[in-house]
C-alpha cells in the first residue's frame, strides 16, 4: 500500500536521520554502491585521505546573471570552451550561450518534436567523444513516443542551420501529457543514462518490460549497455514515477531526483536492478522489496528537476518549491539536514549543472506555462556554493 502522509514534525525527523535509510549500501561500504555491474567505483588516489563530509551548513552566492530572455529552457550542456548549450522545450530549438557576453545564438530547430503538456525538447548532452565527433544527444517527445536522437553540431554553417538531421538511436519510451522524464547524461563509464516517467500510467513503473518509470542505461549507439542488470534490456532501475535529475559523485555513485505525487519527493542512490517502489510506495517505509530514498521533501517544498554534485553535496533544483536544495553527503548517506537557498527569489528552478570547482550553472523555468515570468525570464545564473 502507498504510504500515508505523516505530520510535518516527523518529516523533519526523517530528513535528519536520512543516513539510516536503506537507500545506501546495506553493508555500510560506500565504494561501488551504485557502480554499473561489471565496473568498480574509483577510490581516492593512493596516499591521499578520503574526503571528509562537507560542513553541515553551506552557502550560495549568485555571482551574476549569465543570460536572459530564454524561452522554456530545459536541458543544459556545457561546451569544452566554457559556453553553454540550452534546449527550449516549447520551441524545440538548441541555443548556444556565450558565458562571457550572454550572447545567444540559435543553432537550429530539432524536427519532429511535439511540444505539449510536459513534453517537448527536454534533456541534452554532449557525446563522450565530442572533441572528435561533435555530436549532441537530445531527449524529446514526438507524436508517438519519447525518444533519444543525436545530431552533428557544425559550427561552420550559418546560425540557425548548425544542427544536422537527427539520427534516432532509441525510441519507444511512453509519452503522456505528464511524466515524460527527459534528463539524459553520460556517466563516468561513458554510457548514456536516461530518466523516464510513467506518462501517467502508474502500472508501467513496476513492469520491467516497459521503458516508462525507469532509469535506462545504454551505449552511445542506443543498445543495452554491457553489464546491465536485466539481460538484453536497457533498464537499469525501476519503480520510478518521474526522474528528471541524474548526477554522479567523485566515486561514480549515481544519484537521481524523483517527483512524488501528493506527499514525498525523493533523492535516491541508484543501484543496478533495484526497485524504487512507485506506485506501491512514495517516500520512505515502503518495505523490504523497495529502496528507500536517502532524503525526502513535501512536494510543495521541492518538485525536483535537475541535480548536480559539487563540494561534497548534491544540489537539487525545485520547480514548485522555487528553491535550490543543498544535500550534504557522507558517502551515500545524508550527513546533515538539507538546506534551502534562493527561496522564491528566481521562481521555478529547472536545471543545475557543474561549472567547475565550487561553481554551478542554474536555469530558471518560469516561461513553461506554470510559472510567473518576470522581466528577463527565463535566465541562467552562475553560483558559487559551499
């Protein structure tokens, strides 16, 4: 049975005691807790001490506004030279942002995108061989499904025509008005990971033959990745409701954010083949068959989309919550109560990405039909965090 809501006081206790969750490695050993099958998590270099848990209290400083006037931005991909690529969910375009001047250059429109409801042009990522192949990967909603394509980025062509024709490498992810997932990222193993939603059909999450309500792991060509937990399947974990955040720490452990329904949003440590409970469980306490989240929030405080790892913490962008959450970690356990920053200052927050060292890129989401846009929205911010 789905877990019933508990009083707010108990919710705070859950946050403070997140380290006792079964979402971490049950043996207490952190190395390899969520490494892909057949790989070994990286350890600290020989002779160097393991990183200590970050301070219980941190800080966020907005250094500058990088760019303004973006239409329904969703995915973000930092380029090797420091500029950013950003996708527009509703316009189905990819735009290059000069991070020094804020100048925006539209690279082109992705054909075949059907932008309605929560669907459209969603996550983007650079090929792990981008320096040689100049390929951009994108997750989008078509007329029939959600799919992943790759496109050549040809900087020599005129602006607006620099994206090549999309090559579909993966299709058949269920689509809906809601819960289309959409985040894609290449992991430390150079495999492509995708967070999907159950498209409003909750039964898909527990069906290992369905691509809905899953985290998928595949090769750059869209084939099931070697070492996946289920034979000849791209399914890496299941029992998810709507995954829009993926991030790895320095030891190759995968974390994912997940939208709850009415009660609990989640941050999970992802283990190959594990079941994260939806729709039978929402939040902690689902029972021994399910992996508990390592932290949870009421849905009006989070509604999490993108996440990033920096300075020993997971940083989580909140849509409905309109705030940036700092979740300090000790291995795969939450080491102190999560902190909220920027509450209500910039509206809905969609995507957060590492910008090197203690810096983050943060993308707002107020022109998506659910926010209250202000002058200059939507925007990209540069943050200093600790």
